[in-house]
C-alpha cells in the first residue's frame, strides 16, 4: 500500500465514522505486509514508513499528552502545527516497532521510539526538546534548556486511546540523590539493565 498527500482529517473521519475530529495535514507513506494470517494478529510481519506535513495531531491521545504538558509551560506551545513528522517502522509478529518517530514544530522537536501491537498496546519513550528548531541558535538553546527538556522525557504505556505517562526524570529525586543523577547522565539505559 502506498499513499501520497492524503488529507488526514478526511482519512480519520472515514476510519472512525466521525467527521468531528480536529486533525489536519497531508500524509504520505507506504506499508508492505510480507506475511500475515487472519487467524491471529501475531502472524503479521512487514515494514513501512510515513511522513506528515502541516499536521495538527494533538487530538490523538498519544501525541496530545505532550501537548497538555507544554501548554502549562506556555499557552499554545503544545498546539502548534507539526511542520514535518517522519517515521520508519518494522512489523514483527504483530508488533510495530520504530526506533524513531520524529516531529518538528516551529518551537519543538519531539522524538518517540518504541512499540505498539495490533491490539493497540503501546510501550514508547518520548522526548521533547524545547526551541530545538529555532533558526541558527536552536541547538545552543536546546543545550541550555536540557534540564527543562528532561522534565518532558517520559515512558508511555497502556492503550493508544488511553496512554499512561510515567516521567523518567524527577527533579526532586535527582536533587535528593545528586551522585546517582550524575552517574545516570553518563550511563546508557541499556547498561542499567
């Protein structure tokens, strides 16, 4: 399956039987299913990619959770259009895995990585980088605001329509345990397992 410049609002309305969604943007991408059986969702395998331009996707619960938190920092910060969002994914035994779903807005860069299965169970890590896309000085500002960005780093689990968010970094915990905080800054999550 390949699609080009599909109206996201109309597509969501067709899929959910409701035209009252506030989604917007144009979607392009492809999906290849290499093996599947209708007897069990765990038999599905394949791969694909997707790209969204000019997207308003904050009504989708897994994306809206970051929007609400950012609007607490500055009203409207979490509701800007995604100028560009891209992802590549693999499907292995009914589980969709993406190492990086990246969304850009005028003021933010969001990065999602993780899995969602065909029964809509999600397990993902989300990072939001403030002012990362500011022209010329975005990387410098993002570096300065790194502690603020860490507050928005979280684990998302549960169902796609009702995600549960667990912050991965707590300023109170890190202030109470500064040595452990420093050790954590210099070790990868894989080495802690």
